[in-house]
């Protein structure tokens, strides 16, 4: 018998740039011309049925005009498309169009598009580079930063995926003008989450400037875009693979994701997370980490952003309670919640441990309160 040691130690630099601005499609083409993805000349533009005509087809045309090879791959818009069958459909279409390892994926759209396209890029031909071109506030606040990609299953959301960092992220604020008002509010839920967990000064800013943000005034939009990236970066930089600190980014998501699924996606992601944020403030207050006035401030800010703060009547509480146990943070069949400490920080229950186990009875009481 013999043993052969295979040493594969390496240092990987997954650094990338996030560029925020207005009408950035021309800048994307310029960056490709300057070698953003090396000598690659073949691009797969992945988008959804809404964004296709708004922005993706234009980017596709710019690529062709520049002399690149490009194809559009479009799937039906909405969270219901973020599943394995859609991933398979796009992969098969790419193979049919003779895409192999010498290509780059450009994701043009919101969080569903960037999640799905990033996952495809991580597995197609054992990995190809990809670029995110974010067209929603939700994607700008959450999905485009951090490298988490995944698909949903009937059993649970985001449990099948991988960490995969893009070559660059473009946050085109000009695209927000075509978003419905509820999509703007949905993105603001993740923005408010960031303020709750990490930056009281930013929370104060949101309280004072919510009207300007909802009107998409330039200065306000520039500021929240920068702060979202800054806050999430500081967490991801310290814990890329979610082994500790990064768990705080799930603030409001334990209840929020369950509500989103139980609503059959009638609620947008941010709308469901808003209700989840309210739930965790009730838990935090019960544990002694928030007082009544702080709980009210969070609720009122969510209301200012035109977000729901109560569980809709059409959602069955027992079904919701069971759905909580499909959350990816469940450990040894026990619910785990992350909760905020006052406004602007999080509770660290033990060294590098930010989750607390909550019994089914306690979770039920919290749901009753909201």
C-alpha cells in the first residue's frame, strides 16, 4: 500500500470593482475592450422577460456592434423562475449555440437574474467568468454584492448554489426609473436591513430622506447605493463563505423567506423581508436587546418606505411555522435567528456566533404578535 500526497495550496484573488452610475452600458463595452475578461470574444447575455426589452437587448446590440459574438438567453421574470429547470434550460440553450469554456456570461437584471446567471457561470464548462449589470435597487443592495448564487427548490430557498465572484458589477441607477413603486420599496427593505444591523447614522439618514429616495432624487440614490455596497462589503470581506459574521446579513430573512414562499410569491422578496425585520425586532425586544421606542422606529421607517409590517391574512400561520424549518440556518432541527442590538449593531451571542436558537413555541408567539 502507498500514499501519494496531492498539494494544491493556492492564494486566489477574487477582488472586483463595483461601479455605480447612470447609463453604464457604454462603460461596460469600454471595459471589455480594455480587457476586463481578457481575450474573450463570446458573450451570453442572460436576462428575464421584463428586462429583455428594457436594457438587455440594447447591451446585446452594443456587443454585436463592437464585433463580439453574443446571444440573448431569456427566461420568464419572477422568483418562480429561480429553479433548477430554468438553469438547465439556459445551459442547454447555450450548448446548442456552441458556447463552451471560451465565453463570458453577462447577467442583466435584478436579483433573480444575477443569482441564476452567477450559478450557471460557476458550473458551466466547470466555470466561466461573469459580469453583473444590476437593474433594480434590490439587486444593487443585495444580490449583486458578495458572490452568493443559488436556486430555489419546493422544499427550501437558496439551498442549492455556490459562492462565485463576478469580474465586475455595474449598478445602473438610471434603470431604477422604469421600476414599479413596489419594486423600489422592495429594494429599500434590504437597505433598511443594512442600516439596522450596521450603521445607526445611515438609519437616521433614511428616516430623514425617505421621501427623496422614493422620488429617486439623484443625491439620495447615489448615497444609498454607496452605503449598501460599503456595509455589505465590510461583512463579506471578513467572512466570504458565511462561517460566522456573514450570518448577520440574514437579518429578517428567517421569517421573511418563509413568508415569501408561503405567499406563493405574491409578496416581493423585500416586502417579505420587511415583515421578517419586524419579527426579529419583537424577538430582540423579548431578549432585552431593543426597547419599545427602537422597535417603533424600525416599524415606522418600513412604513415610510411603503413596505408591509404585518403577515397577510391569506397566509396560514401553521404552514408558515413549518416553513421556518426549511431555512438554511436551521441547526440540529432548531431554528436560528440573528437579531439586532438597538439600532445599528447586531447581537454576538458567543465569539463569532451571531445566531440564537429559538423554540417552536417562541417562534409561534412572535408570529402571533405580528
